[in-house]
C-alpha cells in the first residue's frame, strides 16, 4: 500500500495533467502540487495512524470496562456468599448452647478446628480439602463472633 501511494505521488508530480495547470496559472500550479503532496503525506503518516490508535484505544477501554463489570459481579457474588455465611447461627456452627461459657466455646472451637483443619484432611484429596477449608472458615468466623461479644 505504501509503495502504491509513493508511485501515485510521483506520477502526479511528473504528469502533465494537473488540477491547476502550471502554464495557465503560473507559479500557482507548482504550489498546488506541493499542497497535494503534503496533504497526501499528512493523511498517510499522521491522520491514518492516529485514527487506528484511536480505534485501539477504544477497544482497550471497552475491554477494561468489561473487566470492571466482571470484577464487580465477582465482588457481588463474594458479598452474597459472605452474607449467607454470616446468617449462620454461630452457636449452631460450634454446636454449643446459647448459655455456653467462654471455656465451652473455646473447647468446641478446638475440637472442630482439629477435625476440619485443611492440613488434617490433606491426605483425602482436593475435594475434601476444599470442603474442609470452607467449614474451617465458618468455624473461625463463628468463634470470633462469639468471643468478641
């Protein structure tokens, strides 16, 4: 494409046919050739690349907006799961009565933490390890909630 543009410019400069002939108007014909050459060079080297950069920039911003919306949706899902977890009764999670003392709560926590700690079930496989991590987090949240009261 670049070769074709150069060829057309050279042929235009060398051809006897112009928009404003040199012999008819005088030096204005030469000026008109220079203006056309400069216009074509401006279009090819400045305007066209700027237009393609603008398209790339627009595509980039569109991708980042899509990424932002995906991240927003992921954050919303996490918040919903956190709300579901927080709706669990901490007494039921630890398996103690509402009148349980701090020592009973700590004992229940230690017992369940030992049972569901991800390192304790590591040998059972990834699926059990994932389930144990979720349960262990629930146990920790319930324990923190009850201890901080």
